C-alpha cells in the first residue's frame, strides 16, 4: 500500500515549497515536480476549497504564499486497523442522526475519508450489515438553541434561556454554560444559573429559546464534570447520597454481572444464584425507574424509601389495568 495517493504527494510537495517562502507559481512547481501546470493549478484549488488552506497569489512576486505562516497540509498515514476503526465510526454517527451534531460530524468524516489513499481497499463487510448502532430514542433539539449554546460555551459568553420544566412551567434565566453531556438519548447543559446561584442541569430539548447576552464568564478552575456528577446513578442529583441494594433473581444474575452499573458497585453472589447489587446514588427517581425496568426479577432492599416508592408505583400501575 502506498503511503499517499499521487495527488496527495503533489499536495505535500506544493505545501513544502510554499512554506519555504520563495513564492512558487504553477509553472515553476510543474517543472520541479515534472507535472502539468494545469494539474498543479487544480491541486492548489483543491487545497484552498477542500483543505481550507490559506493560500493566496501575490501579483507582485508572481507566486503563491500562505496568509497564515503556521499552516501545514496534514499528512495522513492510515493502517488497516485505523481504516477499520474509521468505518465503525461512520456507523456510530447514526446514533446522532436527527441532532444538530450529525451534519457537522458527517462533514468531518467525509473530509477525512477524502484524504485516504486511492489504493486503499475496504472489505465490504466493514461497511455492510455486520456492525450496527441502535441508538436510544432521542429528544428533539432546536438547532438554533444548540448553536447558541455552542457559541456561548466556546466564547464564554453568558446566555439567556427560556427553559420549560417537566410539568410545563417556563422560566427565563441567565446561565453560564460549563459542559454539555449526552445521556440516554437526551443532551444536558451543565451551567451556573443566575436565578438559583448554583450549577444546575438543564435538558437541552426543553430549552425553547436561547440568546447570547452581554457579559463574559470563566469556568471555575476546579470544575470537573465527573466530580460534579459525584455519586449519581445517571445524570440527576436530588441531594445527599444514599446506598442502594437491589436483589436480582438467578435468571437475571448473569446479565447483571456482565455490566458495570456504577464505578463503586459491589456484587454479592448468593448460593442460590441470585445476587445483591449495591452502589451509591443521589437520585431516587432514576434508580426507581431503573429497578422497575427489570420487572419482577428485581426487588429493592435499601433504602426503605426506594422500596416503598417502587411498591406505590406498581400499585398505581396495577390500578391502571383495572
């Protein structure tokens, strides 16, 4: 396998000569590389349009130069394993379909793919049906809201949002975005809130309007998203941490052992094949929803408040079925 396709070799050559600073033109480059001047002209056009090269022609010196002296055409050396990972990454993009991120990520992928060597061959199975990503159901996000939050986060500009709570109330507040995180089909904005004077979580899908406003901010030096999550089981936080203990019957025990549900989980395997999973958490709601997803195969043991809440939920569900 050649390291670069023929065009990319020429691009590296042109880039080297332009960075040298002696203002080469298509004719001089063509003579040195033993290529057609029209080919060199097309290469320069490709560099400008596809690689965003800051290359300009100086009429006085009759040659090309970079308006950004530190620019360099990126060189790519792709191994078979690298290419395989890239193909899997393309499949993974599907989980972002329908979100404002998808078009940007897809464009980046296509740009990377365009730089691959011509003689690189991909096994059809790598791009076929053998690999799939089945995403969670995703909440709908307003693209304008997303872009406003992204601009604010990059530029450290305060942003005013209109946020709709789960029960429908809409509140207006100024926030300082610190972090954006994806969790189970929803994107969450982690931001300092002027209304509450603390760092809060906001579901981006429930932000109905957002606009950058006057005022800049700095993310506190000690802020760390992982530390911010703390003992949470999921994304929510309802206060002081508590210890969860859930009993799973023997039929579900193998599935529970296969996954890491929490960084500090403990598994107590019993003689009859059942097990007790223990971990710290801060959101009763999220743990309750998770335990209920296991149906009759899981029973909350601790805390008592969790067990009582699940029992009440099941009674309400039973009543719904008459």
